[in-house]
C-alpha cells in the first residue's frame, strides 16, 4: 500500500479547461489538442483533471465518447486548483512539490512529449515532433507570428467560427487564409540545396520542366536516373522525404554522385520545395496542434458549405495527407474524431482561388522624408524639446552584503566566470535596492524573464515576508533556479514556465533584468494592467520591432515627432554600446538607449505612472545599464 501511495505522489497533475462539448470535441480547443497529443503519444503518466466553472455542471460518463479511452479523468472546480495554478491560464502541469508549474499550450505539449520519451525510451521517435534542433513552437507567441497563429489565433478563430456558424455562407476566418498562405510558401530546411537538386533531378527524369541536356545525353541520363529513383514516379520528392522519416524502415544511404548538370545548376534555377506538413517537409507538433482545430472547422464547412473548400485547397490536401501519418487515425479515433472524406477538388479557376496577397501581414510604412543615421533623428527630437536625460540614481554606492549571504544566493554559484559574476552582482545591487525599498510585507513580487533566478532568488531570501514568483519560458534555466532555491530552503517562491500572457495572477511589483527586445515592453504592459510598480533593465534594443501587441514609437510625444523607421534607427544604434567599440560610438549608443527608454517612460506616464530612467552604477556593470522604474500614481 505504501508503494502505491508513493507512486501516486510522484505523478504530475495535468489541468485542462472545460467549458462545453459537442460530438467529438471538447472546448476550449486547447483541451482537445492536449487530449489528442496524449492519445498520439499513448501517454498515461499524468493525472488528468478537467477544470469547470460554477456555471458548468457535467457528468464524467457523458464525456467518455470525447475523451481518450482507458484514461481516468477527474472533474474539479477552479477553486480546487493548487494556488500556483490559479495564477495561470490552462492547460497547466504541476509537479508534486506544488511550487513548479508549466502553463500554456505549447509549453505543456512539449513537456508531454519529453515526459513520454523519458517514461518509455522506445518512444524516443516522438522527439521528432519537436522538429529540427527541437525548436518547434518553442519561441513564445508574443514574438513569433507562427507560434501565435498555431497556439492562439487559429484555435480562438475556429471556436468563434463554430459558435457563430449559421445556415448563411460564412466568412472564412482570416487565420485560415493565413495558414493557407503559409502552406503556399516555399519550404526552407537545413539541407535545402541538396533536396532541391534532388527534386530537379527527379523532374528531369520524369520529363518535367525544361531539359538541361540534349539528344543522346538526355536519353542516357534519363535511363540512368529513373532506375535510381523510388518506384512511384508520380510521388513528389517532398512526400518521399517526409514519409521516409515517419517509417521504421530505413533506406540505404545513396552514395552516387549527382550528374554534373545537376551539380552545376544555379540556385536560382532550382525548383522550390513544397509543403507536405504545416512547418514544411516533416510532421511536427504544429500539425498535432492544428489537426483537431482544422478538423472541426472542416466538419461545418463540408456539412453546410462544401463549395467553400475551393478557397483553401492546400489546407484540404494537408488534412487528407496527415491521415496517412502512422498512429494519427488511431489517436483520433480514441478521441472521438472521425475523419472526413473530402471530395476530390477540381482544378480551381483564378476567379475561385482566394487572393492570398490580400491576407493581412506585416505592413511596411514608407516615409519619403526619412534620413538615416542617429544624429538626424536625435536632432529632430531636440527640436521638440526631447533630450537625453537621466534621473539621478537614488543610492549609487549601496550594495548587497554578498559575504554574509548563503553561497546559493550569489550568482557566483552559477556557471559563469568570476568577472561576469561580479558584474551580475553589481546589476543586482541596483535592482534589489529599488525593489526592497518599495516592497511591503505580504507583497507579491514577480521576476519576469527570470532566467536562472538571479534576481528572484535574492529577493525571496531578503524579503521572506513577500511571495516571489519566477516566470521564464526556458525550462532548463528555471530548473537550475529551483535547484538553487531548494538548497536554500526557500518557502516563499514559485516557479512558472510559461509565456507572460499565461500568467494571470495579481502582484505588487514586477521586475525584469535584461528582458530582450519587446519583452521589456511586455513586462511594463503586464505591470500597468495590474497597477503594479515595475523595475526593468532593458536589453537587445536591436530586436525591437512592431508586433501584434505593440507599435513604435509608443508614447504620443514620440509619435508626433518620429516615424517608425526613425525610431528603429534609435533602437539599432542603442545596441552599439559594447566595451570594444570606440568611445564616441558607445556614447551615441548610450544616448540612443536613453531615448528609446524615455519613449517607454512617457508611454507609461500616459497611463498614470511616475517613471524614471536611471543609469545603473557602476556603468561598467553592463553595456545595457539603463533601469526604468515606474510607480502608479
């Protein structure tokens, strides 16, 4: 009995939202997607809990047809969630310690794949779902348009489509057309040139396209090449490459050198590779995410508006092709998904085919009066009375007494050189001073983009009466932080692996040390929404650009003076502060940093904050040594 109890305590709990259900689908779609991946991986190592609101009451027996067969599901209310999960959007996974949580669809799905492989080494091929270099859907949705499309906008758009569908011909969601456009784009893979040359070779062997050789040479090459190709000449190279990776059988390596006319072909003459799956040639987690969503969209389309199929022929082909992937049909069947047999699409006329060029994308703003370089831009700001100006440092000589703190608190315990550790301590001196002077007993402090926890662990140790939460997208960094925290025995600290958007808890102070690019703007926005104070140290100014959430410049004062291009000039030159650069160039970089951060400060002031831009002491602690401190008025 004791052994069974121990086994249960080691289980991880997977919490999924439940709002309602229709045949073969549980809503929200994030839940259907997660259940489908669990079925595909044949993963039974999680304790699964469906989380319902007070307004929703349901009997677990009624869910059986739409849930994974042979998997126990517990139904709970949101009030029964562990406290750490109550601060996050679902889906979420919590370890038995209850202070480490993974939240958000992409993070949870990647964790399910990794845990499935750890539990059963025979399933190591599941890691292929994570794609080349294991980066599929790893970039956070706030900065990656592709992750945002798969993880957020397509599921939400299809939920709205299903909710609003009537007998009138619908307007196809723009997100569906964006996916169709994505599938029409040439594929880029790491061995791109090699595969495109193989495709050119196949096309010549099959008599497709303009010949590269003439007469007898052509006939001889054609005979030789067709004998070397796989059996089906009608099967595209992309399909062969894609499905060879999905089969257990391994093809013998081909050692024959390509004919000279293939080797010498210009890159511009090589045929583009076409999509087989969502991200290109290979079946990945992105396909897993999209399949339940697209399936339920197509159910409505085929049932009521089958003529609309001509508007997304590539998506329809993808839907049919994905059914050929091993284990997909079995997994879908276990989740109550019955695949559709789409009608064979005829050749689509130009009039019927959607104009994908009109699908919204990133807009380029032209400025006929634009003059490059930082000096004209700074001069333009000076004409409007906007100059480089720092607020005085509140206590430039203050320092944490690192010698009396436990070793695990110091960044010297991390994997960094002594010089870098010293600079990190100097950076922490600045942030910790401001936070400790603002914090009150019982305050909740959030360390955004926490990395290895250098800021959060110091604050948790020095402010034992405050609750400190570390939020970080990178799993390994957060695991290292938790290990340090465990060594210190800290009981006032939480660890959440998630994108910022998935953290919904209330807090009093937000802090971020070297949050890259627009991550700093996301931290400030999160704090403003909660009316929390913020202490941020920006980084990677060169990565700043317009996103789905932000447009630059941000403040009304800067918008009236600078165009987007001019603001981007400031951002690019703000990154030129490295110590190896000439002094004058570093000075211009520092001035550009200040102006970019002044725009951020002015925007926060427009939201009812008192904001200061301060230069950290000593300035040598980092090339990126600005600190933006905001307090709600």
